[in-house]
């Protein structure tokens, strides 16, 4: 942490700040990115205060209202009611919380597994590199959704805590970060500043985490924002197959999976949760697209 | 599950012998690996049939679905990419950008459901699911030759069934294509943008060769390399994505088989499907490498 503060005070930091301001300017210039950025902020606020503003917050969990099942959308129930008479609008809004939580936890887990491994593999080289990268290749030879499915199934199915799904997705996802970081490290470790650091005799550990890691942060951030959407989709897919959240959790994928049996007669059951997934993932993808343009100056000429 | 819900002690003992559970764990693993090398994936706990036989009977349906989807992606994606590369920042370029980001953001089962609502429920032009209608399969039975209903019905001259199969295939195939279309279009656009700056394109322009010919004859050929890689990857991706899509369309393919196996924790079947898909994945990578060398003679297989 001290290193970061020292960095802030240095002259270089001023240049960096200027660059950051320019990046924000670029971010603002692209209207679509700007809109999606604001949308995500709204989404986060909604997720935070959702349970307190929705009209029927008790419907998110076990409540059952047999007298008002399958009501079409109206002013009272904006998105209609489902097979247990629960207000779909309340459930979708509270579902935002779960999806954001999944995305954040999984990204933190994958980054904290994948990045250190990539650092070690790239910096140490030799046998360690080989060992780590071959394991990574093994994971990369299967599509992540399939891996996540297999791991989730292996960790048991019913009555389990929802966290197993998060762990399963993280296990399937970390190799991408290892590969990304390793590639960066291999090119970075030949740079003079690393050589200089080594010449002063500080430990490899410090070189890796203090000197090399900060220089890899940009691609990691871009990748993380890019993956957020895919993670939300994967989690929804697992729930859709009955592996993730269990009823009556207001998870969007699960709501779709239950809505599947009724939606041909009651279209609002499936439409709104799916729309929520689409809009959320779209916003994150648009933002990461813009972020990449803003952070990688080379792409700016397009 | 192997012996039913209320087994007697004797049945349990016999089941243990049949499944090889009386052996120590490391022996179980060795036996499994030995059988695997001989092409034996074990017996499904759910269907009581050899897993390999199950997979082989379900795979044609999935390959037909995914194959059609990929063909649709190529047919639509490549021209879309070419047009957006040659007419940058035109409305069609923005449309293809929106299409590609939308395609990767959408939850495919939801897209399928919305398609069912629109084309089956409201317009009534396409069937809701299955590979072929029951009445047609009784009146005009399809001889099973390759397992691909389209090909089978065509070579036996069974045109009524062919039409029916095609109409069943349309919607799921387009849902499968939603993801790769955008990827292909974007890939073509970005590689072709680079290719169009090359000197030989300028030469061709100076010779007065029509723009269309330049785009399709000269530039496109040299942009295909990365696109083929993307196509192969999205083929494998779609094969897993059909786990979800086949559930929605009640499509009797590998995906639905895998999904049911996962829900009932049928480990031999889950392992079998995972190994099978990994093999397809590796095989596809090999084909891609060969194709790359074929398209671009500068790449030599060493």
C-alpha cells in the first residue's frame, strides 16, 4: 500500500492522472458506453436498495398467493404474477442483487487464483512454468460452461449452498487469467525496470507483486469486465439446468427455468427475467467494449 | 438409482459387484482408464445402456442442429462482416456491431422461448419443438441411415418429411447461430480492415478492378484465417450451449441427454459426454490447423 501512496505523490502520477482524465473523456465520447456505464450504476443502486423499494418484497422468497396466480401485467403488478401468485417485478429487481453478487464473487475468485499463478509461471519459467501451463491447457481444452457443469455436478446437487456454483464457475474460469497474465509477465520481465529491481536485490516475490503486477492491471481489468457478462450468463445457465439456485430464490435463470413450463400461455413469466439478463449482460459488454477502447490507446484510431 | 428406491440388502450387494464398487478406489480408477483406452465409457446409471452407445445415438441430432446453426452463421456473418469492413461507420456497420454484442449478451434459452412465443404461439408458422411431428413420423417414417434427418429424408426421397424436419430445425438453428453470427462478422471486419490497407489491394484498386471483386476475391480470402479458428471454437461452444437450447426445444440430442444425466448425477454419462466433447474439440483444432495451411500456403505444418 505504501508503494501506491508514494506513486500517487510522484510526478509520474500527474501524467497518469492526465491520462486517466483523457480516458474518461474518451469514455464519455462514446455515447453507448456512457449510457451503459450509467445503467450499471443504476443497477448497483437497485441491487443495494432493491428489497426496500419493491412493492412486494416478501414475494422474493417463500410467499405464496394462490388467489392471484398468473395475473397479466397491470399497474398493480408491473410484470404480472407467476405460478405461485408472486409479483414478478419484485422478484426480478431483487434478482439483480443475486446476479451482481455472483459476478463479483466469481471474478474476485478467478482473479485471485489465476493472476498469482500466471505471475509465478511467467516470472519463474522452467519446470514451474511448464507444470502450471500444462494444467492450464488441460482446463482450456474444454468449454467453460461444460467444466462448470461438471464441477457443479461433482460437488453435489440438491440442498447444497449456492456457493458451490460460484466455486464451480471460478474453477472453470481461472486458466484464462493465468494465460493472460503469463503472457504479459514474459514480455515485462525483460524490461529494464525489472532488471533494475533485481539488481537492487529485492526478493522475487516483491518484484512480481510490486513491480510487475501493477503493469498487468489494465489487461486484467479489461478481461474482468469482459467476463462479467459471461459469468452471469453461465450462472443463469447452471440454474436453468437445475444446478444452481434452488426455488424459491429469485435468480433470473431459475425463474426462466420454471417459467419454461408456463410461458406459452402466460408470456410474462419468461419474458421479464430473460430481458433482465439480456439488458444487464449487454450493459457490461458495451461498457467493457468502451473500456477497452479507452484503456488501449492503440485501438483509438479506429 | 441403479436398483430403485427401496432395494433389499441382496440387491445392493449385487449392484455393488455389477458396478465394480467392491474394488478399492485406485483399482476402480485403473479399471476405468483401461476400459476408456479400449473405447468403453462404462454403463449409464440412468439408462442402463453403454454410454458410448447412448452418445452415438444422440450425437447426430445435435450435430445436425449445431451444424445448421454454424452454416447460418457463415452465410449471414461473412457478408455482414465484409460489408461492415468496406463501409465502415455506415448504418450496416453499426447494426452488425449491435448484433454481435447483442448475440453474446443474450441468454440463448430465453431467445429460444421468445422465438417459440413469436413463431409458434402468435404467428403459428413454426412448430414448438421436437425434430419431427408425430403424425409425419408415422405416415412418412424416416429411414435411419446417417441419423441426420435432413440427409436421411432427402436421399430416400421423402420430401414431406424433409419439409417437416426443416421447419422443426429452423428456429433452434437460428438460436444456435445467434452467438457465432456476431463473432464471425466482427472477426471478418477486423481482419479485413487490416487487409484492405495492404499494398496489393492498392495495386488492385489502381488497376481499376471493381470494388466488389476486390472485397470478395482478394481481401476476403486473406481474412478467412482467424475466422475459421473462431468458427471452430464457436462450434465447440455451441455444442455445450445446446445443453440449454435442446431443453427448450425438446430436441433429442446430446445436450438434452447430458442435461438429464447431470440432473440425475449419472457420473459415467457425464464423464463420457465431457470426454467426447473434449475429443471433438481437439479434433476441430487439428482440422483448423490443416485448413489454415490450406488457405495460407505460408503456414507450413511442421
